[in-house]
C-alpha cells in the first residue's frame, strides 16, 4: 500500500501539472490532444488518463529555462553589437515639421 502512495506522490495529474506550471487544466488537456510537446512535457498514458513524472517535468522545465536564458543572452549580444537603426522615411514627427 505504501508503494502506491509513493508512486502517486511522484506523479502529476493534469490538474497537478497545471498548478505546477501556472497554466489552466484546459490548456494542459488541449496541448495533450494536439500533441504539442513545446508547451508541456510528454505524458505517460495510464489507461485513459495522462500522468507526468515529477523528475521529468522538473528536467523539462530546467531545459526550457536554460534555453530561454541562452536566447536572451544571444539577443542582448546582438543588440549590443548592432548599430542603432535609423528611422525610415515616413511622416515627420511634430518637432521635425517646418513652421
């Protein structure tokens, strides 16, 4: 009996995953039905229900966080090295009009 409790504590249901990721349960279910694994990790199917291992979710979240921080660092480096963009032709600003 204690083994079942331990296994359940290490698994997330769709409702638990929604709370953990800060999303709605409906968003989780839609991602599962669309098989969109960019927004959630891939689930384990047990009968008709989906579950996620806690370790898998934590690893997936860590990978997403690292990828986002790397992308932000690249974007900042590109902004620092690129010259400032000049405004293209268009309607002049109020201060630029000749009176």
